C-alpha cells in the first residue's frame, strides 16, 4: 500500500530541522506526526525544549515546536510499506530536502530521527548537507529499544542550536 508523508512544519525562524522517515500507521490514521502513543518523539522533544508537549493538543504541539525554532518533516515523500516498520519501506520517493533547506534562512542543524531517516536523508543531501551541522538521533520509535535516558541524552544535543529560552 502506498503511504505519503505530511507537509513540513517549518517557518522562516526554524533553526533545528528534525527529519523522520515516513509516518507510521497510527500517524497516518490520525493525520498527525508521531501519533503512536508509545513513540517517544513528543516526550523527547518536549524534554529537550522544556515544554510538556505530551499534554498539549496536536495543533499546540506544532505551534510550540515553531516557537522554539524547531521544524519537522520526513525524508520519504511516499513509499510502499506494509505496517509501520522502516525496514518495510519499498520503492520510496524522497522529499525535496534541498529545496526545503534552501528556504530556511536560519537553519543551523539537521537532525535525523533514526537510522533509516539518516541513511535516506544523507543520500538526498549529498554534499549540500555539509553547510549545516548534522545530528544523528536514536529513533524515538518503540521498536528502537534503547532506554529513554539514553535517547534523551542524545536528543538534548539539539539544545546547542536552540535559543536560550528553549534550554
């Protein structure tokens, strides 16, 4: 079955761009990034920026990300995939990452949420990615079994590029 990503969540003030792979089944069904209750994305980003994103409704979560200069998108525009696992992504078409990055004048860092996002994203960026810092994050997915504390420690590296009020 063909799955499609959501539009990017960015604005001209975006300094940190977090790129995932492709929304999973729960996210696609709800039309929301990281909607699976066991995915730790909202908790990890919230703890990184000092906001309780988990308790907010979805539109407010997105507004809060942007207020902290954090953007969000996926590296895969569309792909065939059974279920939600990245390992099942087939015949993917990539998003125009370079076009998006070129439209973000304040972008300082590109962060990949997991290995699949990193692999596909770095290939799409090629030499263009060397104009920005690249951060490799452990996946927020429940399928990635590192402890929350280990994941959070890695995610908090993003604080270096956030405004002081976001730390």
